[in-house]
C-alpha cells in the first residue's frame, strides 16, 4: 500500500537458472468495458532495518563516481530508416567493437532450500576500479560470482551493494583484464521514442551477443521483481532481450548506456516477444554511486495508492479534467496522511461496476504537470527522503495546495 502503480506484465527475470528454474508467468490483462482498474502504487520494501526506520534523519547524497555526459552537448541525431543498411555494414560493427570490451557475462552459484544451481546474467564495467553494474536479481542469494570478460578471461567478484527497489546491484573484481574498458553512462532523459538502440549481453549464456532495435516507448513503470515498489521511467524497446541479458547495457548509437536491461514481456515461453524493458540510466546514475559508497540506497516515500485519472473516474467524481493521479487510498500515518491527502471515501455504481469516488486528484507537483500516476511516481522517485514536495490537488472539484514532507520507504506497510 504505497505509491506503486499496478499494471500487469510478465517480469522477465532474464537470468538462466539451470537447476533452480524460475518460470516466467504471463499475467494477462483483464479488459472489462467501463471497469476501473485499481492500481496500487507500492514503492519500497525489504531493506536493512537500520536504514529503513521511517522518520530517521537522512543525509544521503549522490556521489559522482563516474563522469556523466556533458550537459551542453546536444544528442547526436539518430539515423533514419533509410540509413539502416549503413548501420549493418559499418556503424553497428564499430559500435560493437567499441562497447563489447565493457560488457561482461556473469555466472553465479546459488544454494536455496538445500538445492544448488547456477545462473547467468550480464553486466557492464563502470570504472577502472573494477566496479560492475548488473541487476539485483542476477546476483541475489549468490554464494559465488564469476565475471567473464569479452576475451574469455574470468575473475571472481564480490557484491558491493544491492537495491531491491531499483533491481540494481554493483559487484567488484580486483583487476580488470587488459582491454576491458568502462562504458559511459548517458542521460536517459534525452531518450526519444524511435531512436535506434542496441543490447549487448549474454542471452542463453551466449556471451557477446548484440541485438538491434528502437526505443518503442518511454516513461513506463515496471515492477522491481522482488520488492513491492515500481521502477519509474523505464525504457521499452523491441531490441531482442532474452534470459541472460539481464544486467547488460542498452546503448545508444554513441555507445552510451541509456538503460540496464531487466525484463521482458512474454506470452509464457520466457523468451523475447518484442517488448523488453530497461532500467533508465538516470536511476543508475542516482543509485549506483550510493551503493558503492554505502552498500544500500534509501528511497523517498509518499504513502499512497492510486491510478490514472480516466473517463470513468472523471464522470463518477464529476470532474472537469480527465488527466491526473487519482489517490484511492492513503497509508495511515504516512507522509501523505500527515499532509492531509485523502483517498476514496466510497464507491459509485457505473454501468454495474463500483467506481471509487472522493479521492484527491494530483494535477501538479512542484509546479510541473501531473497527467498520470506514473508522473507522480517519477517526481517522488527523483527526490530524497526529507524533501518537501508541493502538490496541487483537486478535492471536490476545487484546486488546493498541499505540501508533503517525504519519508523513507518502510520495510513493511500496514494498509
């Protein structure tokens, strides 16, 4: 019961487990005319208790351990469809030669429930000190981690930090092999739908594999896979991402990491169906330096559940607007509750379905427009615990101003 937007998709874990097989489950959408989907926005769970005490003083800062791209440099124009043959013959080959030395395969040994097995994933070199970024679900529970470099050389790695909520982890090897080079982490805020991207990784344990596609959507919210909180601003791509690609980079044509491949949508076979998701690089830039510094990351928390405002909710609540973040429930004694935000007070029959009514609708956050619940999640996620957030809400059709002091995501939430 926090700010996670419930939408149904199959979380492709992307790591091949040879003995302990985790079956990818397809969760079909239930499409019912005029039915309001109640989407729970739960953001943050399962972390070290010492860092998860709500209301604790927070001094966490992002530590710049890697160099971001220059802000004053305009992104290079992407190639048009007419230029695709040029990609095949030259540009892609050069991109692979430039980037592949920074991509690694990850083999893990796990032991659960008295059984042992192996898993595989991908990652990329972050810096010359040997830090490697991957998915949390790739290394979670691993007793032994082996990094395999582009030239086949292997090295043992240890976990430096993990974050369930963003599904990110940092591991470290003592020494990089000759020729291995860090990849530049780019700005996912510049990513546009239609831009060419490539994924390099270890699908089905086939190391050094590259696939080409486009950015098919941006701004998605995806489940973290372990924690109850969604990852905002995820990048959707049709570049082939399969089991084993998890943790590997999604690159633009300049060789910048714009995302970390994490999930696929599947019809149940557990293989690519043309819809994959990557954790945006701006979350990597925010979380990873803190994981290196302290081993964990504290996320801000609003303490609500809700959904996008839509036509049905608009009509049931007699609103003049059709866009915004509808608050269905507020966690008792959470930040939103203490600020006076209100959830649904009841329901109204619309075409035979119960539609929630009486909840606040957030239409602005710190002066910026909020057109969906995803927008609200993204704004909250971009802040730190202890920050104040100014919200413009509609209550009973009237605009009001509310100021919320964000808390720390608790380890458990009581509705």
